[in-house]
C-alpha cells in the first residue's frame, strides 16, 4: 500500500487497512498493543497556498505505529523546493517520521546536498528536520563542505528559508587555495567560538577569539583577532581588531587593525595603522600589504623604520624577506645617531645584512646630508652624492 499525498493542509495517512481489521478481532484482542502496519512505500508532500511544492519525503519501506503516530522508514529521501524547483536533497539510511511529517529524525548518517551546482554537502550522524519550522538540527560531527573549504563544529543548525548554517561548539574552518584534497594540508585553518555561514551568498561571521594558521609550502603564519567577517564565495576574510600576525620562520611580528586576507591572491591588506618587528627592524605606518607570492611586506603611507643607531621616515616603503632588499620612497629622511647625520632623498635602497640590520644606499640618486659635530670639531659638508650610509 502506498503512503499518503498531502496538499496544503494537514498531512494524513489512509487507514483503510485498520478499518478492515477492526471487525475481525475480539474485545480482548483490541486491548493488546497493536502491531505496526507495514507499508510498501511512503510518500509525504506539502504544497504552498499557490500549489507549488514546499517539501517531499519518500521511503521504499515503512512501518506505521498508529497509537504513537510514528512511521519508521528505510532509506528516506527528502526534497526541499525553492520556487517550485528542487533545491536540496536530504537522505539517510533510516529515519522516524512523527505526527505525519511534523518532525523527521534522520539516523545513521544524514546527508544534505545542494542541487544548484554549488556542490555543497552538509553531513552529520543524526539530523532532526522540522519542515514546519524550516530547520534542520545537525547532531554528531556536523560538517559542511564544498570544493574549496570545510567547516566542522560540535553542533549545528541549518535554517532552510535563508540558508543560514549556525555552527556552535568550537567551529573550525579549513580552506584550500585551489580545491580541497584529503592528501594535502589546508592553506588556512581557523578556530573560533561560534560562526554563522550563509551558504547561498557566502557571507561568514565568526565571534572571537579567532586563532588561525596560514600555510605556504613548509612555513606557517599565526594570526589572531577579536572576530571575523568575510565572504567565502568572494574569497576574502576580514580579521577584526586587534589583529596580531606572527611569522616565526621570517621573524615577522605585526600588530594591526582590521585586516583582510585575500584567499585566492594569498595577500593581507590593512588600511589602518600598524606596527611591528621585521627581524631587527621596527616598522610602523598605514596601508599595510603582505604579499605571500612576492615575499614582500609594504607600508603604503607614513612609513617609519627604526633599527639600532638610526631611523628612516618615508611616504612608503617595501621589504622583500627572501632577498632582503628594502626600498623607501617619497620625502625620505634617514637619521643616524652618530654625528646626528640626516640624509634626505626621494628614494633610498637598503639590504639586510647577516645580523638582520639594513644597510642603506642611494645609487644614482641626488641626496642632501647634514652632519652635526661636537663644539670645536671641524665641520664639513660632504660634496656630491655619497655612495653609502
């Protein structure tokens, strides 16, 4: 016997079999606990007032417990519709349907799959689907993944109407630069206290403290923040102030305001003031940019550098942590404590020595140098552009 078809009203099961059997039993037998009825298949469906389907549930085999209004189903398959078209499919090895579809428990491994090309898959050991409330509670290792990322948590709830996935109990985000693979480590791992992910738009919000690891080849960078906002479809994440970045391999430590991680470009940018340490060089300024592929850190505005014995001020500067080359441009001032030497130029170049300090020079540049001698000493002003400082 096939199960019921529901319209826009209450869902129901035909009970013809019950009526046929009730006249064939004695009063004593009627008092005994009724046996569950075996259905060859089950189908539940609910439409909106305009007659378009909202959801559908099918199972090839079901046992219906009349006194409990429960149906124990095998291999249930549910369809969730949007604008009359299938939008998600939800499956499990077995399940229990309560009150003719008021609640559906999906057991032994629930799986929710998007049908619109996003390749989004949400899984958990158990799922509680409440069609009337448009929610699915995911219990037991919930996980959401698409080709580029994977989110896990201790507990999760999916709101079907606005496609919001709430992740609670230490959500963990893993991202891959190209496509995720179980054979490669993720380029980003991010741990937070709770997260909300809108699966359709890609909008992601997470509450801190945020602790993340960014990986490039054999190196890794640690990044912490007070919160997170981003968009996984647009491939960017904003870390909220205060932001701390630590690269032990390159001896880079930076403290900054709101900072954006461009996932595909492997790039960090921050328009707010930042300061930090690059080996022995203290750095501060605004418009910070860190380019992983070019191995470069740049300060685009109000660059200030200090190292033992001297400091440099410029409109902008950039440093390559592989080659050790440093370039300062725009109204450059280099001050050395010894002899109170002040050198002005439009551009100075530098290179890191073995001890981590930077040696500056001005090849081919016109410079102006001032020296201050102690009283009584012969003061001279260098003629022509000096070669090195």
